[in-house]
C-alpha cells in the first residue's frame, strides 16, 4: 500500500504553463501522511539539487512510516533520479525500498536517443535491457517535467493528460484529468489550488480507478499541497508540512 501511495504522490505535480522554471536547486518539500483521517501514517520528503556535472539535476525522495503504523508495518523507501536540466528527461533512476520486509534494490540507466533502459537488479544480481517509449519519464523526473512543460489550457482542451512512464521493468501510460480550481485551508493559510484526478488501477489497493484527488498550488511553484485516496480498506491523506528553497513566493490568501 505504501509503495502505491508514494508513486501517486511523486506523480502528483501539474502546472499552468510559465516561462520561468517552477523550481531551483535547493528546493525541499516535506509531507505528512495520515490513515483514515486521524492515524499518523508516515512522512515523505523531496530534495532537489544541481549535480556536480552541471547538466543534471539530482533529486532524492524518502518515504517512511511513523507513529502506530510503524509498529506493525515498517516502511523505508529511498528513490533518486538524475535528469537533464535542458530537457527534463531522466538519465538514471535508483530505487531502494524495504516495505514490511519486501525489499528491492535496483538502478535504471536510460538511453533517450535509442529509447532503451538498462535495469540493474542489485538484489537479484541481474541486468536486462528494455525498449522504452519516446521521451519516457521515471517516477521522480516526471514530477519536475510536468511543472515546467504542461498547462491547464492544454489539459482542458485534451480532457486527459498522458505521459509515458517506465518503472522497474514496465512501460505504462500515466493519465490525469483537470477538475478545476479550488481554494483550500492548509496549515499555512488559504491557498488557491489546481484540482486534479489521476487514474489508478482499482482492486488490490485502490477502491476505484477514480479514487484519488490532488490539490496543487496555483502559483508559479506548482507544489502539491494535499492528496486524498480512497483505499480498499480505509483512506490515506498527505498534506504539505514544511518547505524551503522555493523558486517563487508562496502565495497565501488572507
């Protein structure tokens, strides 16, 4: 369950088109997660910096269970992505997780010119090449790519946003719909948001394919503020809890 929540969480950012970059090196975001409205479930962080090569951004994402849930289902997930500053396309993706004893440790190297990905499964000691789609994204690079390259007017006209993704060893198409604008109450104050609906696979984790709702700040930063998901059992909610290093002022309504 935690893995699926993190996937949706890291996919959740979408923007109104802008000329300036929505982010810069040094951006840090922290989120708190709760289960069924009141049980403290965990936290997730995203930290972006410029790589030493100067042509890449390097982002680290960490997700952990905390509070009572940690007593019976411990999660420690670590994700990293190196993506090109000029194109936003990923070069390398790293996934190292421990979810209730279920572990994975792998690295994916992308060749965007040849549309291939080499998956090095460190845990199993195997390496395999896969064909990928054009301009394929990983689960972290897409977060930043969408912030700078898609706008609400496009989504309204096309009805659904579609993005080519590659995760572990699988190509798939990520789809999300624009639901309009809404002002919500947060710990920081009232904030105008872009409201979104991603489509997920119903059954094992999510109650229905339209079980998720996302609220993204409608300012130039375009950061996720809230996520709600109806699960097969209970519900999960994530809220922005802290931030630093934003590229633009954080717009709060008074």
